[in-house]
């Protein structure tokens, strides 16, 4: 496992603001780093989901079915993200026996950058969900609340896409170059 | 050789709490935690690590722990809480009524999930029940609550069977289930994912289905009968057409025979006609020939008649000229006599009277001469016996009708 490239150090610092134990994919900590990222995404997704569930509950109780439906769609999207993250590839312990090729510096750069982007997106999603709940509890028009919920859903969808790209990079490590 | 420990031998099992003290400790046992499985360690009443995607070796401690237990230097209580972390569907049967009184029964299907962080909450479930949780047990736990809080209120808002099958009702059911059950499920360690109702047929729907089936059967029977009638009509039309064709053929054959007979008869008639025409032409030719001969004789007779008439006219003309000359001479003579008498003064009234008397006598003599000649010419003509027109004496045939005289 090569050393962490200098170019991605800012990204690592950014992730460490959220995950203090994250050190990039250093030797012997590849699966641990992967697990940390996944756990953080699940945790952040659950936070956003809780906000949206609150909106859904209150909207249903106050007979605002359109907002409740939109919130339900967003929570379903978060459930999908969590399920994707929960059942994603991890990689093997022993590259020699598993048939995986060695990790290159470029792979590390991509992975760390993806981790950073995914964490950033899911954090934004939490913020938007929080804003939506706050707007819903104040006298903000329903249209604005719906827009915020839909923005949150869009952010979760983007996060899901980024995470799938990250899986693709990890999956690529399992194939030896010819 | 490490023994593989299996915590689950039934797919309906969702979670299981195992007392590690009941496992053999002197022999090593391991468990493989797959991505949809997780295990929480509860040691001496405290919740420890939650593991997943891992091979946990020496789950019961093995020989070392066996020795430690004997020496009293290991934990006194060790429990393993295994759980499936994948989505799980549970079906809760229900029976209810619509506001119209129609009976509704079916299943409330709920999809829940145990997440890794929520596995220790399953202890709430096992606090007052057996240490194994399966789908049936979870359904039993949720049955009353879901009936009272979700199913009955949802059915109460449904006015008829049409709304019962609408997507709006399913949406409301899902929303209500999530809102009402979230707290309970969260307490038990579950995350609510989805819910929907599976409804059996209501009595009214069964009646409508029966009506539809009967109607369809009636329509089917009607369609069969109609098709059969149409088939019979087609066959009838075909049969009638065949009979008509056969009749036409027979007629045509009969007409053909008649035609042949008529043609032969026509030929005979034409033959007869030609014969008659030939005879007629022959007779006409004969008649024409006769007429030509007759007209030739007539022309000869007319020429003779004209010659006689010309001679007669010549003779009368000569007589008239002779008479005129005589009259002129007499007139000249009388003029001379009168002039002589006048010259001799002998022209007296007696002379004049005598003169007129003699002249009148003279004229009377001349006039009686013409009448005698006319009386002598009249007996030369007589009337034809065939046509009644005048013919001359001595003619052999009548010039008008051609008969022989």
C-alpha cells in the first residue's frame, strides 16, 4: 500500500473534521477506513431521515398529504442509500490470494476524493433536511418546505451516485491488470 | 478443527438472544457474520461491540475461557444477540368493517429492518418473551396496535369498495402505519420501511364478480348462439344458392332443348319462307312479264287509237277549213251581192230579209252536217266489262285493266 499522496491531504483533513480517526487508506487500515466512511454515511443518512420523518408525521397529522408524500419519498431514498452503503463491497484482506491487484497512488486519490465528496454531500443533505424541518415548524409557505425536502432528496440521490462510483473504484482493485 | 456455530436454522427467525454460558467452552466454535447479519455482545450486563461481516472465532471462549471460568477470572454473564439486518416483511391478518357494514379482511403487510445500531434495542423485545424473535412473533406483538391505530381508522375513512381499492387509501395506510408505529417499532429496535394492505374480496365484490361472471356467461352463450345462428344462416344461404344454381342449370338445360327445337322449327320456317319467297318472286316475275306484254299491247292499241284520232282530227280540221272557206266564199259572195244591190239601189228590206233567211238556212245546213258526223262516230266506243272505262271497237284488250276483250 503506497503512502498517502500529498495532493489529497486537504481532503483527508476535511474528512477528519467529521471522522477524527480517518487517516486515508494507509497500510493495514484500508478496510477500517472504508468501514468508517460507510458508518458515517449511514449515520448521516439516518439523521437526515429523522428530520424528514418528523416532517412526514406532522404533515400527516395536519392533513397536508402532499408534503407528507414528498417527505416519504425522500425517506425512502435515504433508506435506499443506507441499504446500498450497508451492502457495498469492502475488499479483501490478502491481495495475493484474492486475485486483487495492488493499490496505486491514483486509486488512493480517487478514493479519498470520493470519500470527501460523499461525506460533504450527505452533510449537506442533513443541513437541508434540518432547514426543511425548521421551515415546516415556522410559518414558511408549504411550497418552500416541499422545495427543501426535494432538494434533500436530490442531494441524497447524488450521494448515492457518488458512493456507487466509489464502489466501482474499490471493485476495480480486485482485478489484476493484464 | 473449529466447529461452525449456526445461530439461525429457520428463515423466519429475525433475532436470537443466546446465553454463551450454555455453549461448550472447552471446544472452539466460530460464527460467520454475513453482511445481513450482525451480533451484539452483552457481557456482564453491558452492551459491547456490534459486529458484522466478520468471522467471530472462539465465540464461546474455547479452552482458554474454560480454564478461566474454572479459575473465576472471566466474565460471569455473556450473551450474544444475533439479528438479521436485511428488510423483513411481516403480514398481519385483520378483519374489519366498512362504514357501509361490508366485511373486509386481508393482511397488513409491513416491511421493517433491524439496523446495526438498533440491535441492542431488541433486548426490549426479549425482556418479556422467549429469546427468539421470528416474523410470527413480531406480527403477534404488533397485531393489536396495528388493528386499533392503523387498520380500523383507515377502514373507517373508506366509504365503499371503490375507495377501498384506490391508491389514495394505500398511501394513507402507509402514512398512518409509519406515524403510529414508528415509536413502537423504534423501541423494539426496528426501522419502518414500507406498509401496504392486501385486501381480500368483500361480499359486495363477490356479488359483483358473480354478476359479472353470470353476465359474461350469458354474453358468451349469446355470442355462441349468435355465431351458431350466423353459421346456420350461412349454410342455409349456401344450400339455397346451390339449389338455385341446380334449378338454373336444369332450366338452362331445358331451355337449351327448347331452343334447339325452336331453332330447328325456325329453320323449317325460314326454309318454308324462302320457298314461299321464291315462289312469290317467280309469280311476280311472271306477272311482270305478263304486265309487260299487256302494256306492250296497250301501247300498240293506244298508238293505233292515237293514229285514228289524229286522222280524225285531220279530217275534221280539213272539213272545218273547207267549211270556213265555203263560208268565207258565201260571205264574200253575199257581200258582193249586197254591194251590187246597193250599187243598183236594189237593196230593199225584202232583199235584206231574204238575204238573212238564206244565210240562216245556210248556217242551219252547216250545223246539221257536224251533228250527223258526231252521231256516226259515237258507236265506235263501248265500256269495258272489267273496269267500266270506255274502250274502242276493235281493241283486243282493255288498256286500263288489261283483261282480254
